[in-house]
């Protein structure tokens, strides 16, 4: 039985909620987390972590297959899909039990149940009314679908895709954003025949155009049939397959994955009854400290504005907890949050694309350097990767960074850090980088923007 009174109650234990709870407890607040499903939220149980665990198997397989170039002949490589799924489950349980352990270590009470806001200062769960000095809503998001299509049976969302019990022979993915590209790239390399459909003009439509172009080339090289500017229609789900049309063509696949974005999970949370204001369709309106329009109620993560990303949810959790504890906290520059897509080729980006910087009227300078320009690209076997720095000429400000190729999801952090520490591309150009590393291409992109590229 839960105690009845807390300084802070967090609803939802995803990367937003669990980090908020730990920070609140660190600051001396008596804290409880309410979770209706599994500790760790969707991120750890169904989304980010399982996706990356399965993709890791696909990446390793690609490396083994490319081994000959490195003098390694590996015969008889086989995909044991069941074992891949078993590893996924093990990775998930290792990380979720880690979160449960952190709750214990920080004396955070975990309450199981479906929570809702009650009267001011109250939270209702499992027939109990708890009182809370403050409440942090961190209930995340649920998948959206496309008009006329209902999720169910063989029409699945992205979370179900990573947990499929069988490796599909034929898979179609609707939506070539980050999640759709990851699913297409993962399953195609594991052996599925994959059709990737995007209604907009290019894959990863919110990335810089140069990046989209290289990603599309990379996906096609994996045998994926990529169809852009192609909406899907006439979806008919059967017992053992799904039929649909796209452009002039008809197709039938084992599973149709809808990767069409997500919407805030607020059904039954009592948000409307509490008079909490919403802004963009269904998102909870918050100020810079994540305070909602109701006093003492905060909202974070996929429930609020900004990119729906785990690290963004966690950062907001820290801000909310610090604000509740009366501590000074930091603002979030949403545009500078790193974005990572773990398909092959990997993509990491932050800030403005070249087109956005031009639209906003900056005097734009661009530094573009292929991985092949530095020793690391050739040594480690990826000469086609690209680092693109978008800056403005007057002050050398770093407006955006875009990287595609091996380890782009790690490399992007350097550009984010340079910007966060108020450096520009001229400073980036003069920071000494280890040799031979791919990060030298990041430094060289800074030099290219500054007009003195050495290797190129
Ligand atoms: C397939 C996929 C892959 C992704 N990959 C990445 C990635 O690589 N990197 C990245 O940064 N982001 C990724 N994301 C996005 C990321 O998962 C989300 O941004 C993140 O999970 C949001 O965290 P959150 O804390 O807001 O909520 P969630 O992780 O959604 O957790 C919310 C929790 O609240 C619980 N809950 C909901 N309502 C109630 C209630 N009324 N009472 C009690 N509990 C409740 C839910 O059960 C859930 O456990 C991915 C998303 C998907 C779908």
C-alpha cells in the first residue's frame, strides 16, 4: 500500500519520468512514481532500446559481410532471429532493472497503476487518493496512424515491429522518418524484402537535403525499395498478409508498419477535467520550467512541444524537478537538441539545416567534408560519410551540424558541445583532434566553413 502524501508524484516511468524522479529525490523531495505498465517506459521497453538492440545485430551482420575487404572471410553466417529477439529482451530487462534499482537507491516509491489527476494537489490511483505538493506528468505518447488505416493484426506500429516474433519475408514501412528508416534498414539487412514508402519528397524529410540524399542511396544499397512522394491507399489487412496500393502499384506484404508519428498519451489522465491548457494538437502547454497552466502540475517529454526524443524528455524532467525544489535551472534550446537516427548509414544532426538557415536570413557559410578526406575514413572503411557544418559568416556562429556515416550518432555530440559552450566553427577548426579518427572530419568541416580546409 502506497503512503498517501508526497512532495512530488511523477506519473510515467519513461526517460522523462524516471530521471525527474531521481533528480527530485536527490534534492530531498519525498517522491513516488506511478507506472501502469513497465518500469522504464516505452523508451526502454518497446522503443529506443529494443530498436537499437536489434539494429546492433544488423550492423554486426553488415560488418561481417563486408569483412572480405578487411581480409576476413567468414563462411556460413546465419541470422538466428529468435536469438536476436532473446538478446533484445535481455538488453531491455538489464536496463529496466537498472532503473528499478535506481528507484530503490534513491528511496523513490514505485506505485503500480493507472493514475489520473484529482482535485488540486491530488492524484488518483488504484482506488486511492494520494496528495502531492507537485505532480509531473510524463505519460509519453502513442502511435498515430494514417487516414483510413487502423492499427491491429498485421498492420502494426513501430514498437510492435521491433518485437516481431518472426522475421518477415516481406515488410512495408509507411513513413521514412527516423523510426521508419531504422526499421527498413534493420529488417532489410537481416533478410526481409522491404518496401519503404514516404509521402513527402525525400527520406528523413526533416534532415538537411544533403543528408537525405546520402541516406536514400545507402538504403537502396541495402536492397530496400524506396518510394518517395508516394502515399499509400486501399489498405486491406487479412489473416496472413496485408494488401495496399501505392502510386500505380499494388503490393502484398506480411506486415505493414505505420511509422507516421505519435501523439500525446493523455486519455484518462484527467487533463481536461483539471482545466490544463493544450497548445498544438493535443500537446500540453508549458512554460520554460515545464509548468502547465495548473499550479503545481508539470508536463514533460512527449507530452509537450519539441522533438519527441528520450534525452529531451530527461532534460525536461531535470528542469521540472529542480523548479519544484526551488532550485535555479537551465533553459532548453529545442533546436539545439541532438537528433540521432540509427539506420545505416547513421545520421546525427542538430540545429538548422542549410535551407532553414537561409530562410531565416542568415549570411550562411557551409563546410562540407567527406569522411574520405581524413585518414580515419579510409582506415575504418567509410569514405562516403559526410560532415556538414552550417554557420553564419559574421560571428562564426555554428547554426547547425549534419553528419551521415559511421558513428554519426556519436560524432554529432562534438558539434552540440561546441555550440553549448558558445564556440563557433572557427574555434572548432582549431581544437586539436586525435589521429586517425573520424572526428578529424568534424574539425575539417569547421575549417572548411572558415575557408581553410587542409585535407580537400
Ligand atoms: C520505435 C521507436 C524508437 C525510438 N527511438 C528513439 C531513439 O533512438 N532515441 C530517442 O531519443 N528517442 C527515440 N524514440 C522516442 C522516445 O521513445 C520517446 O521520445 C520517449 O520514450 C519519451 O519519453 P517519455 O518519458 O515522455 O515517455 P514514455 O517513454 O512513453 O513513457 C511513458 C510511460 O508512462 C506510462 N503511463 C502512461 N499513462 C499513464 C497513466 N495514466 N498512469 C501511469 N502510467 C502511465 C506508460 O505506460 C509509459 O511507461 C523512439 C520512439 C519509438 C516509437
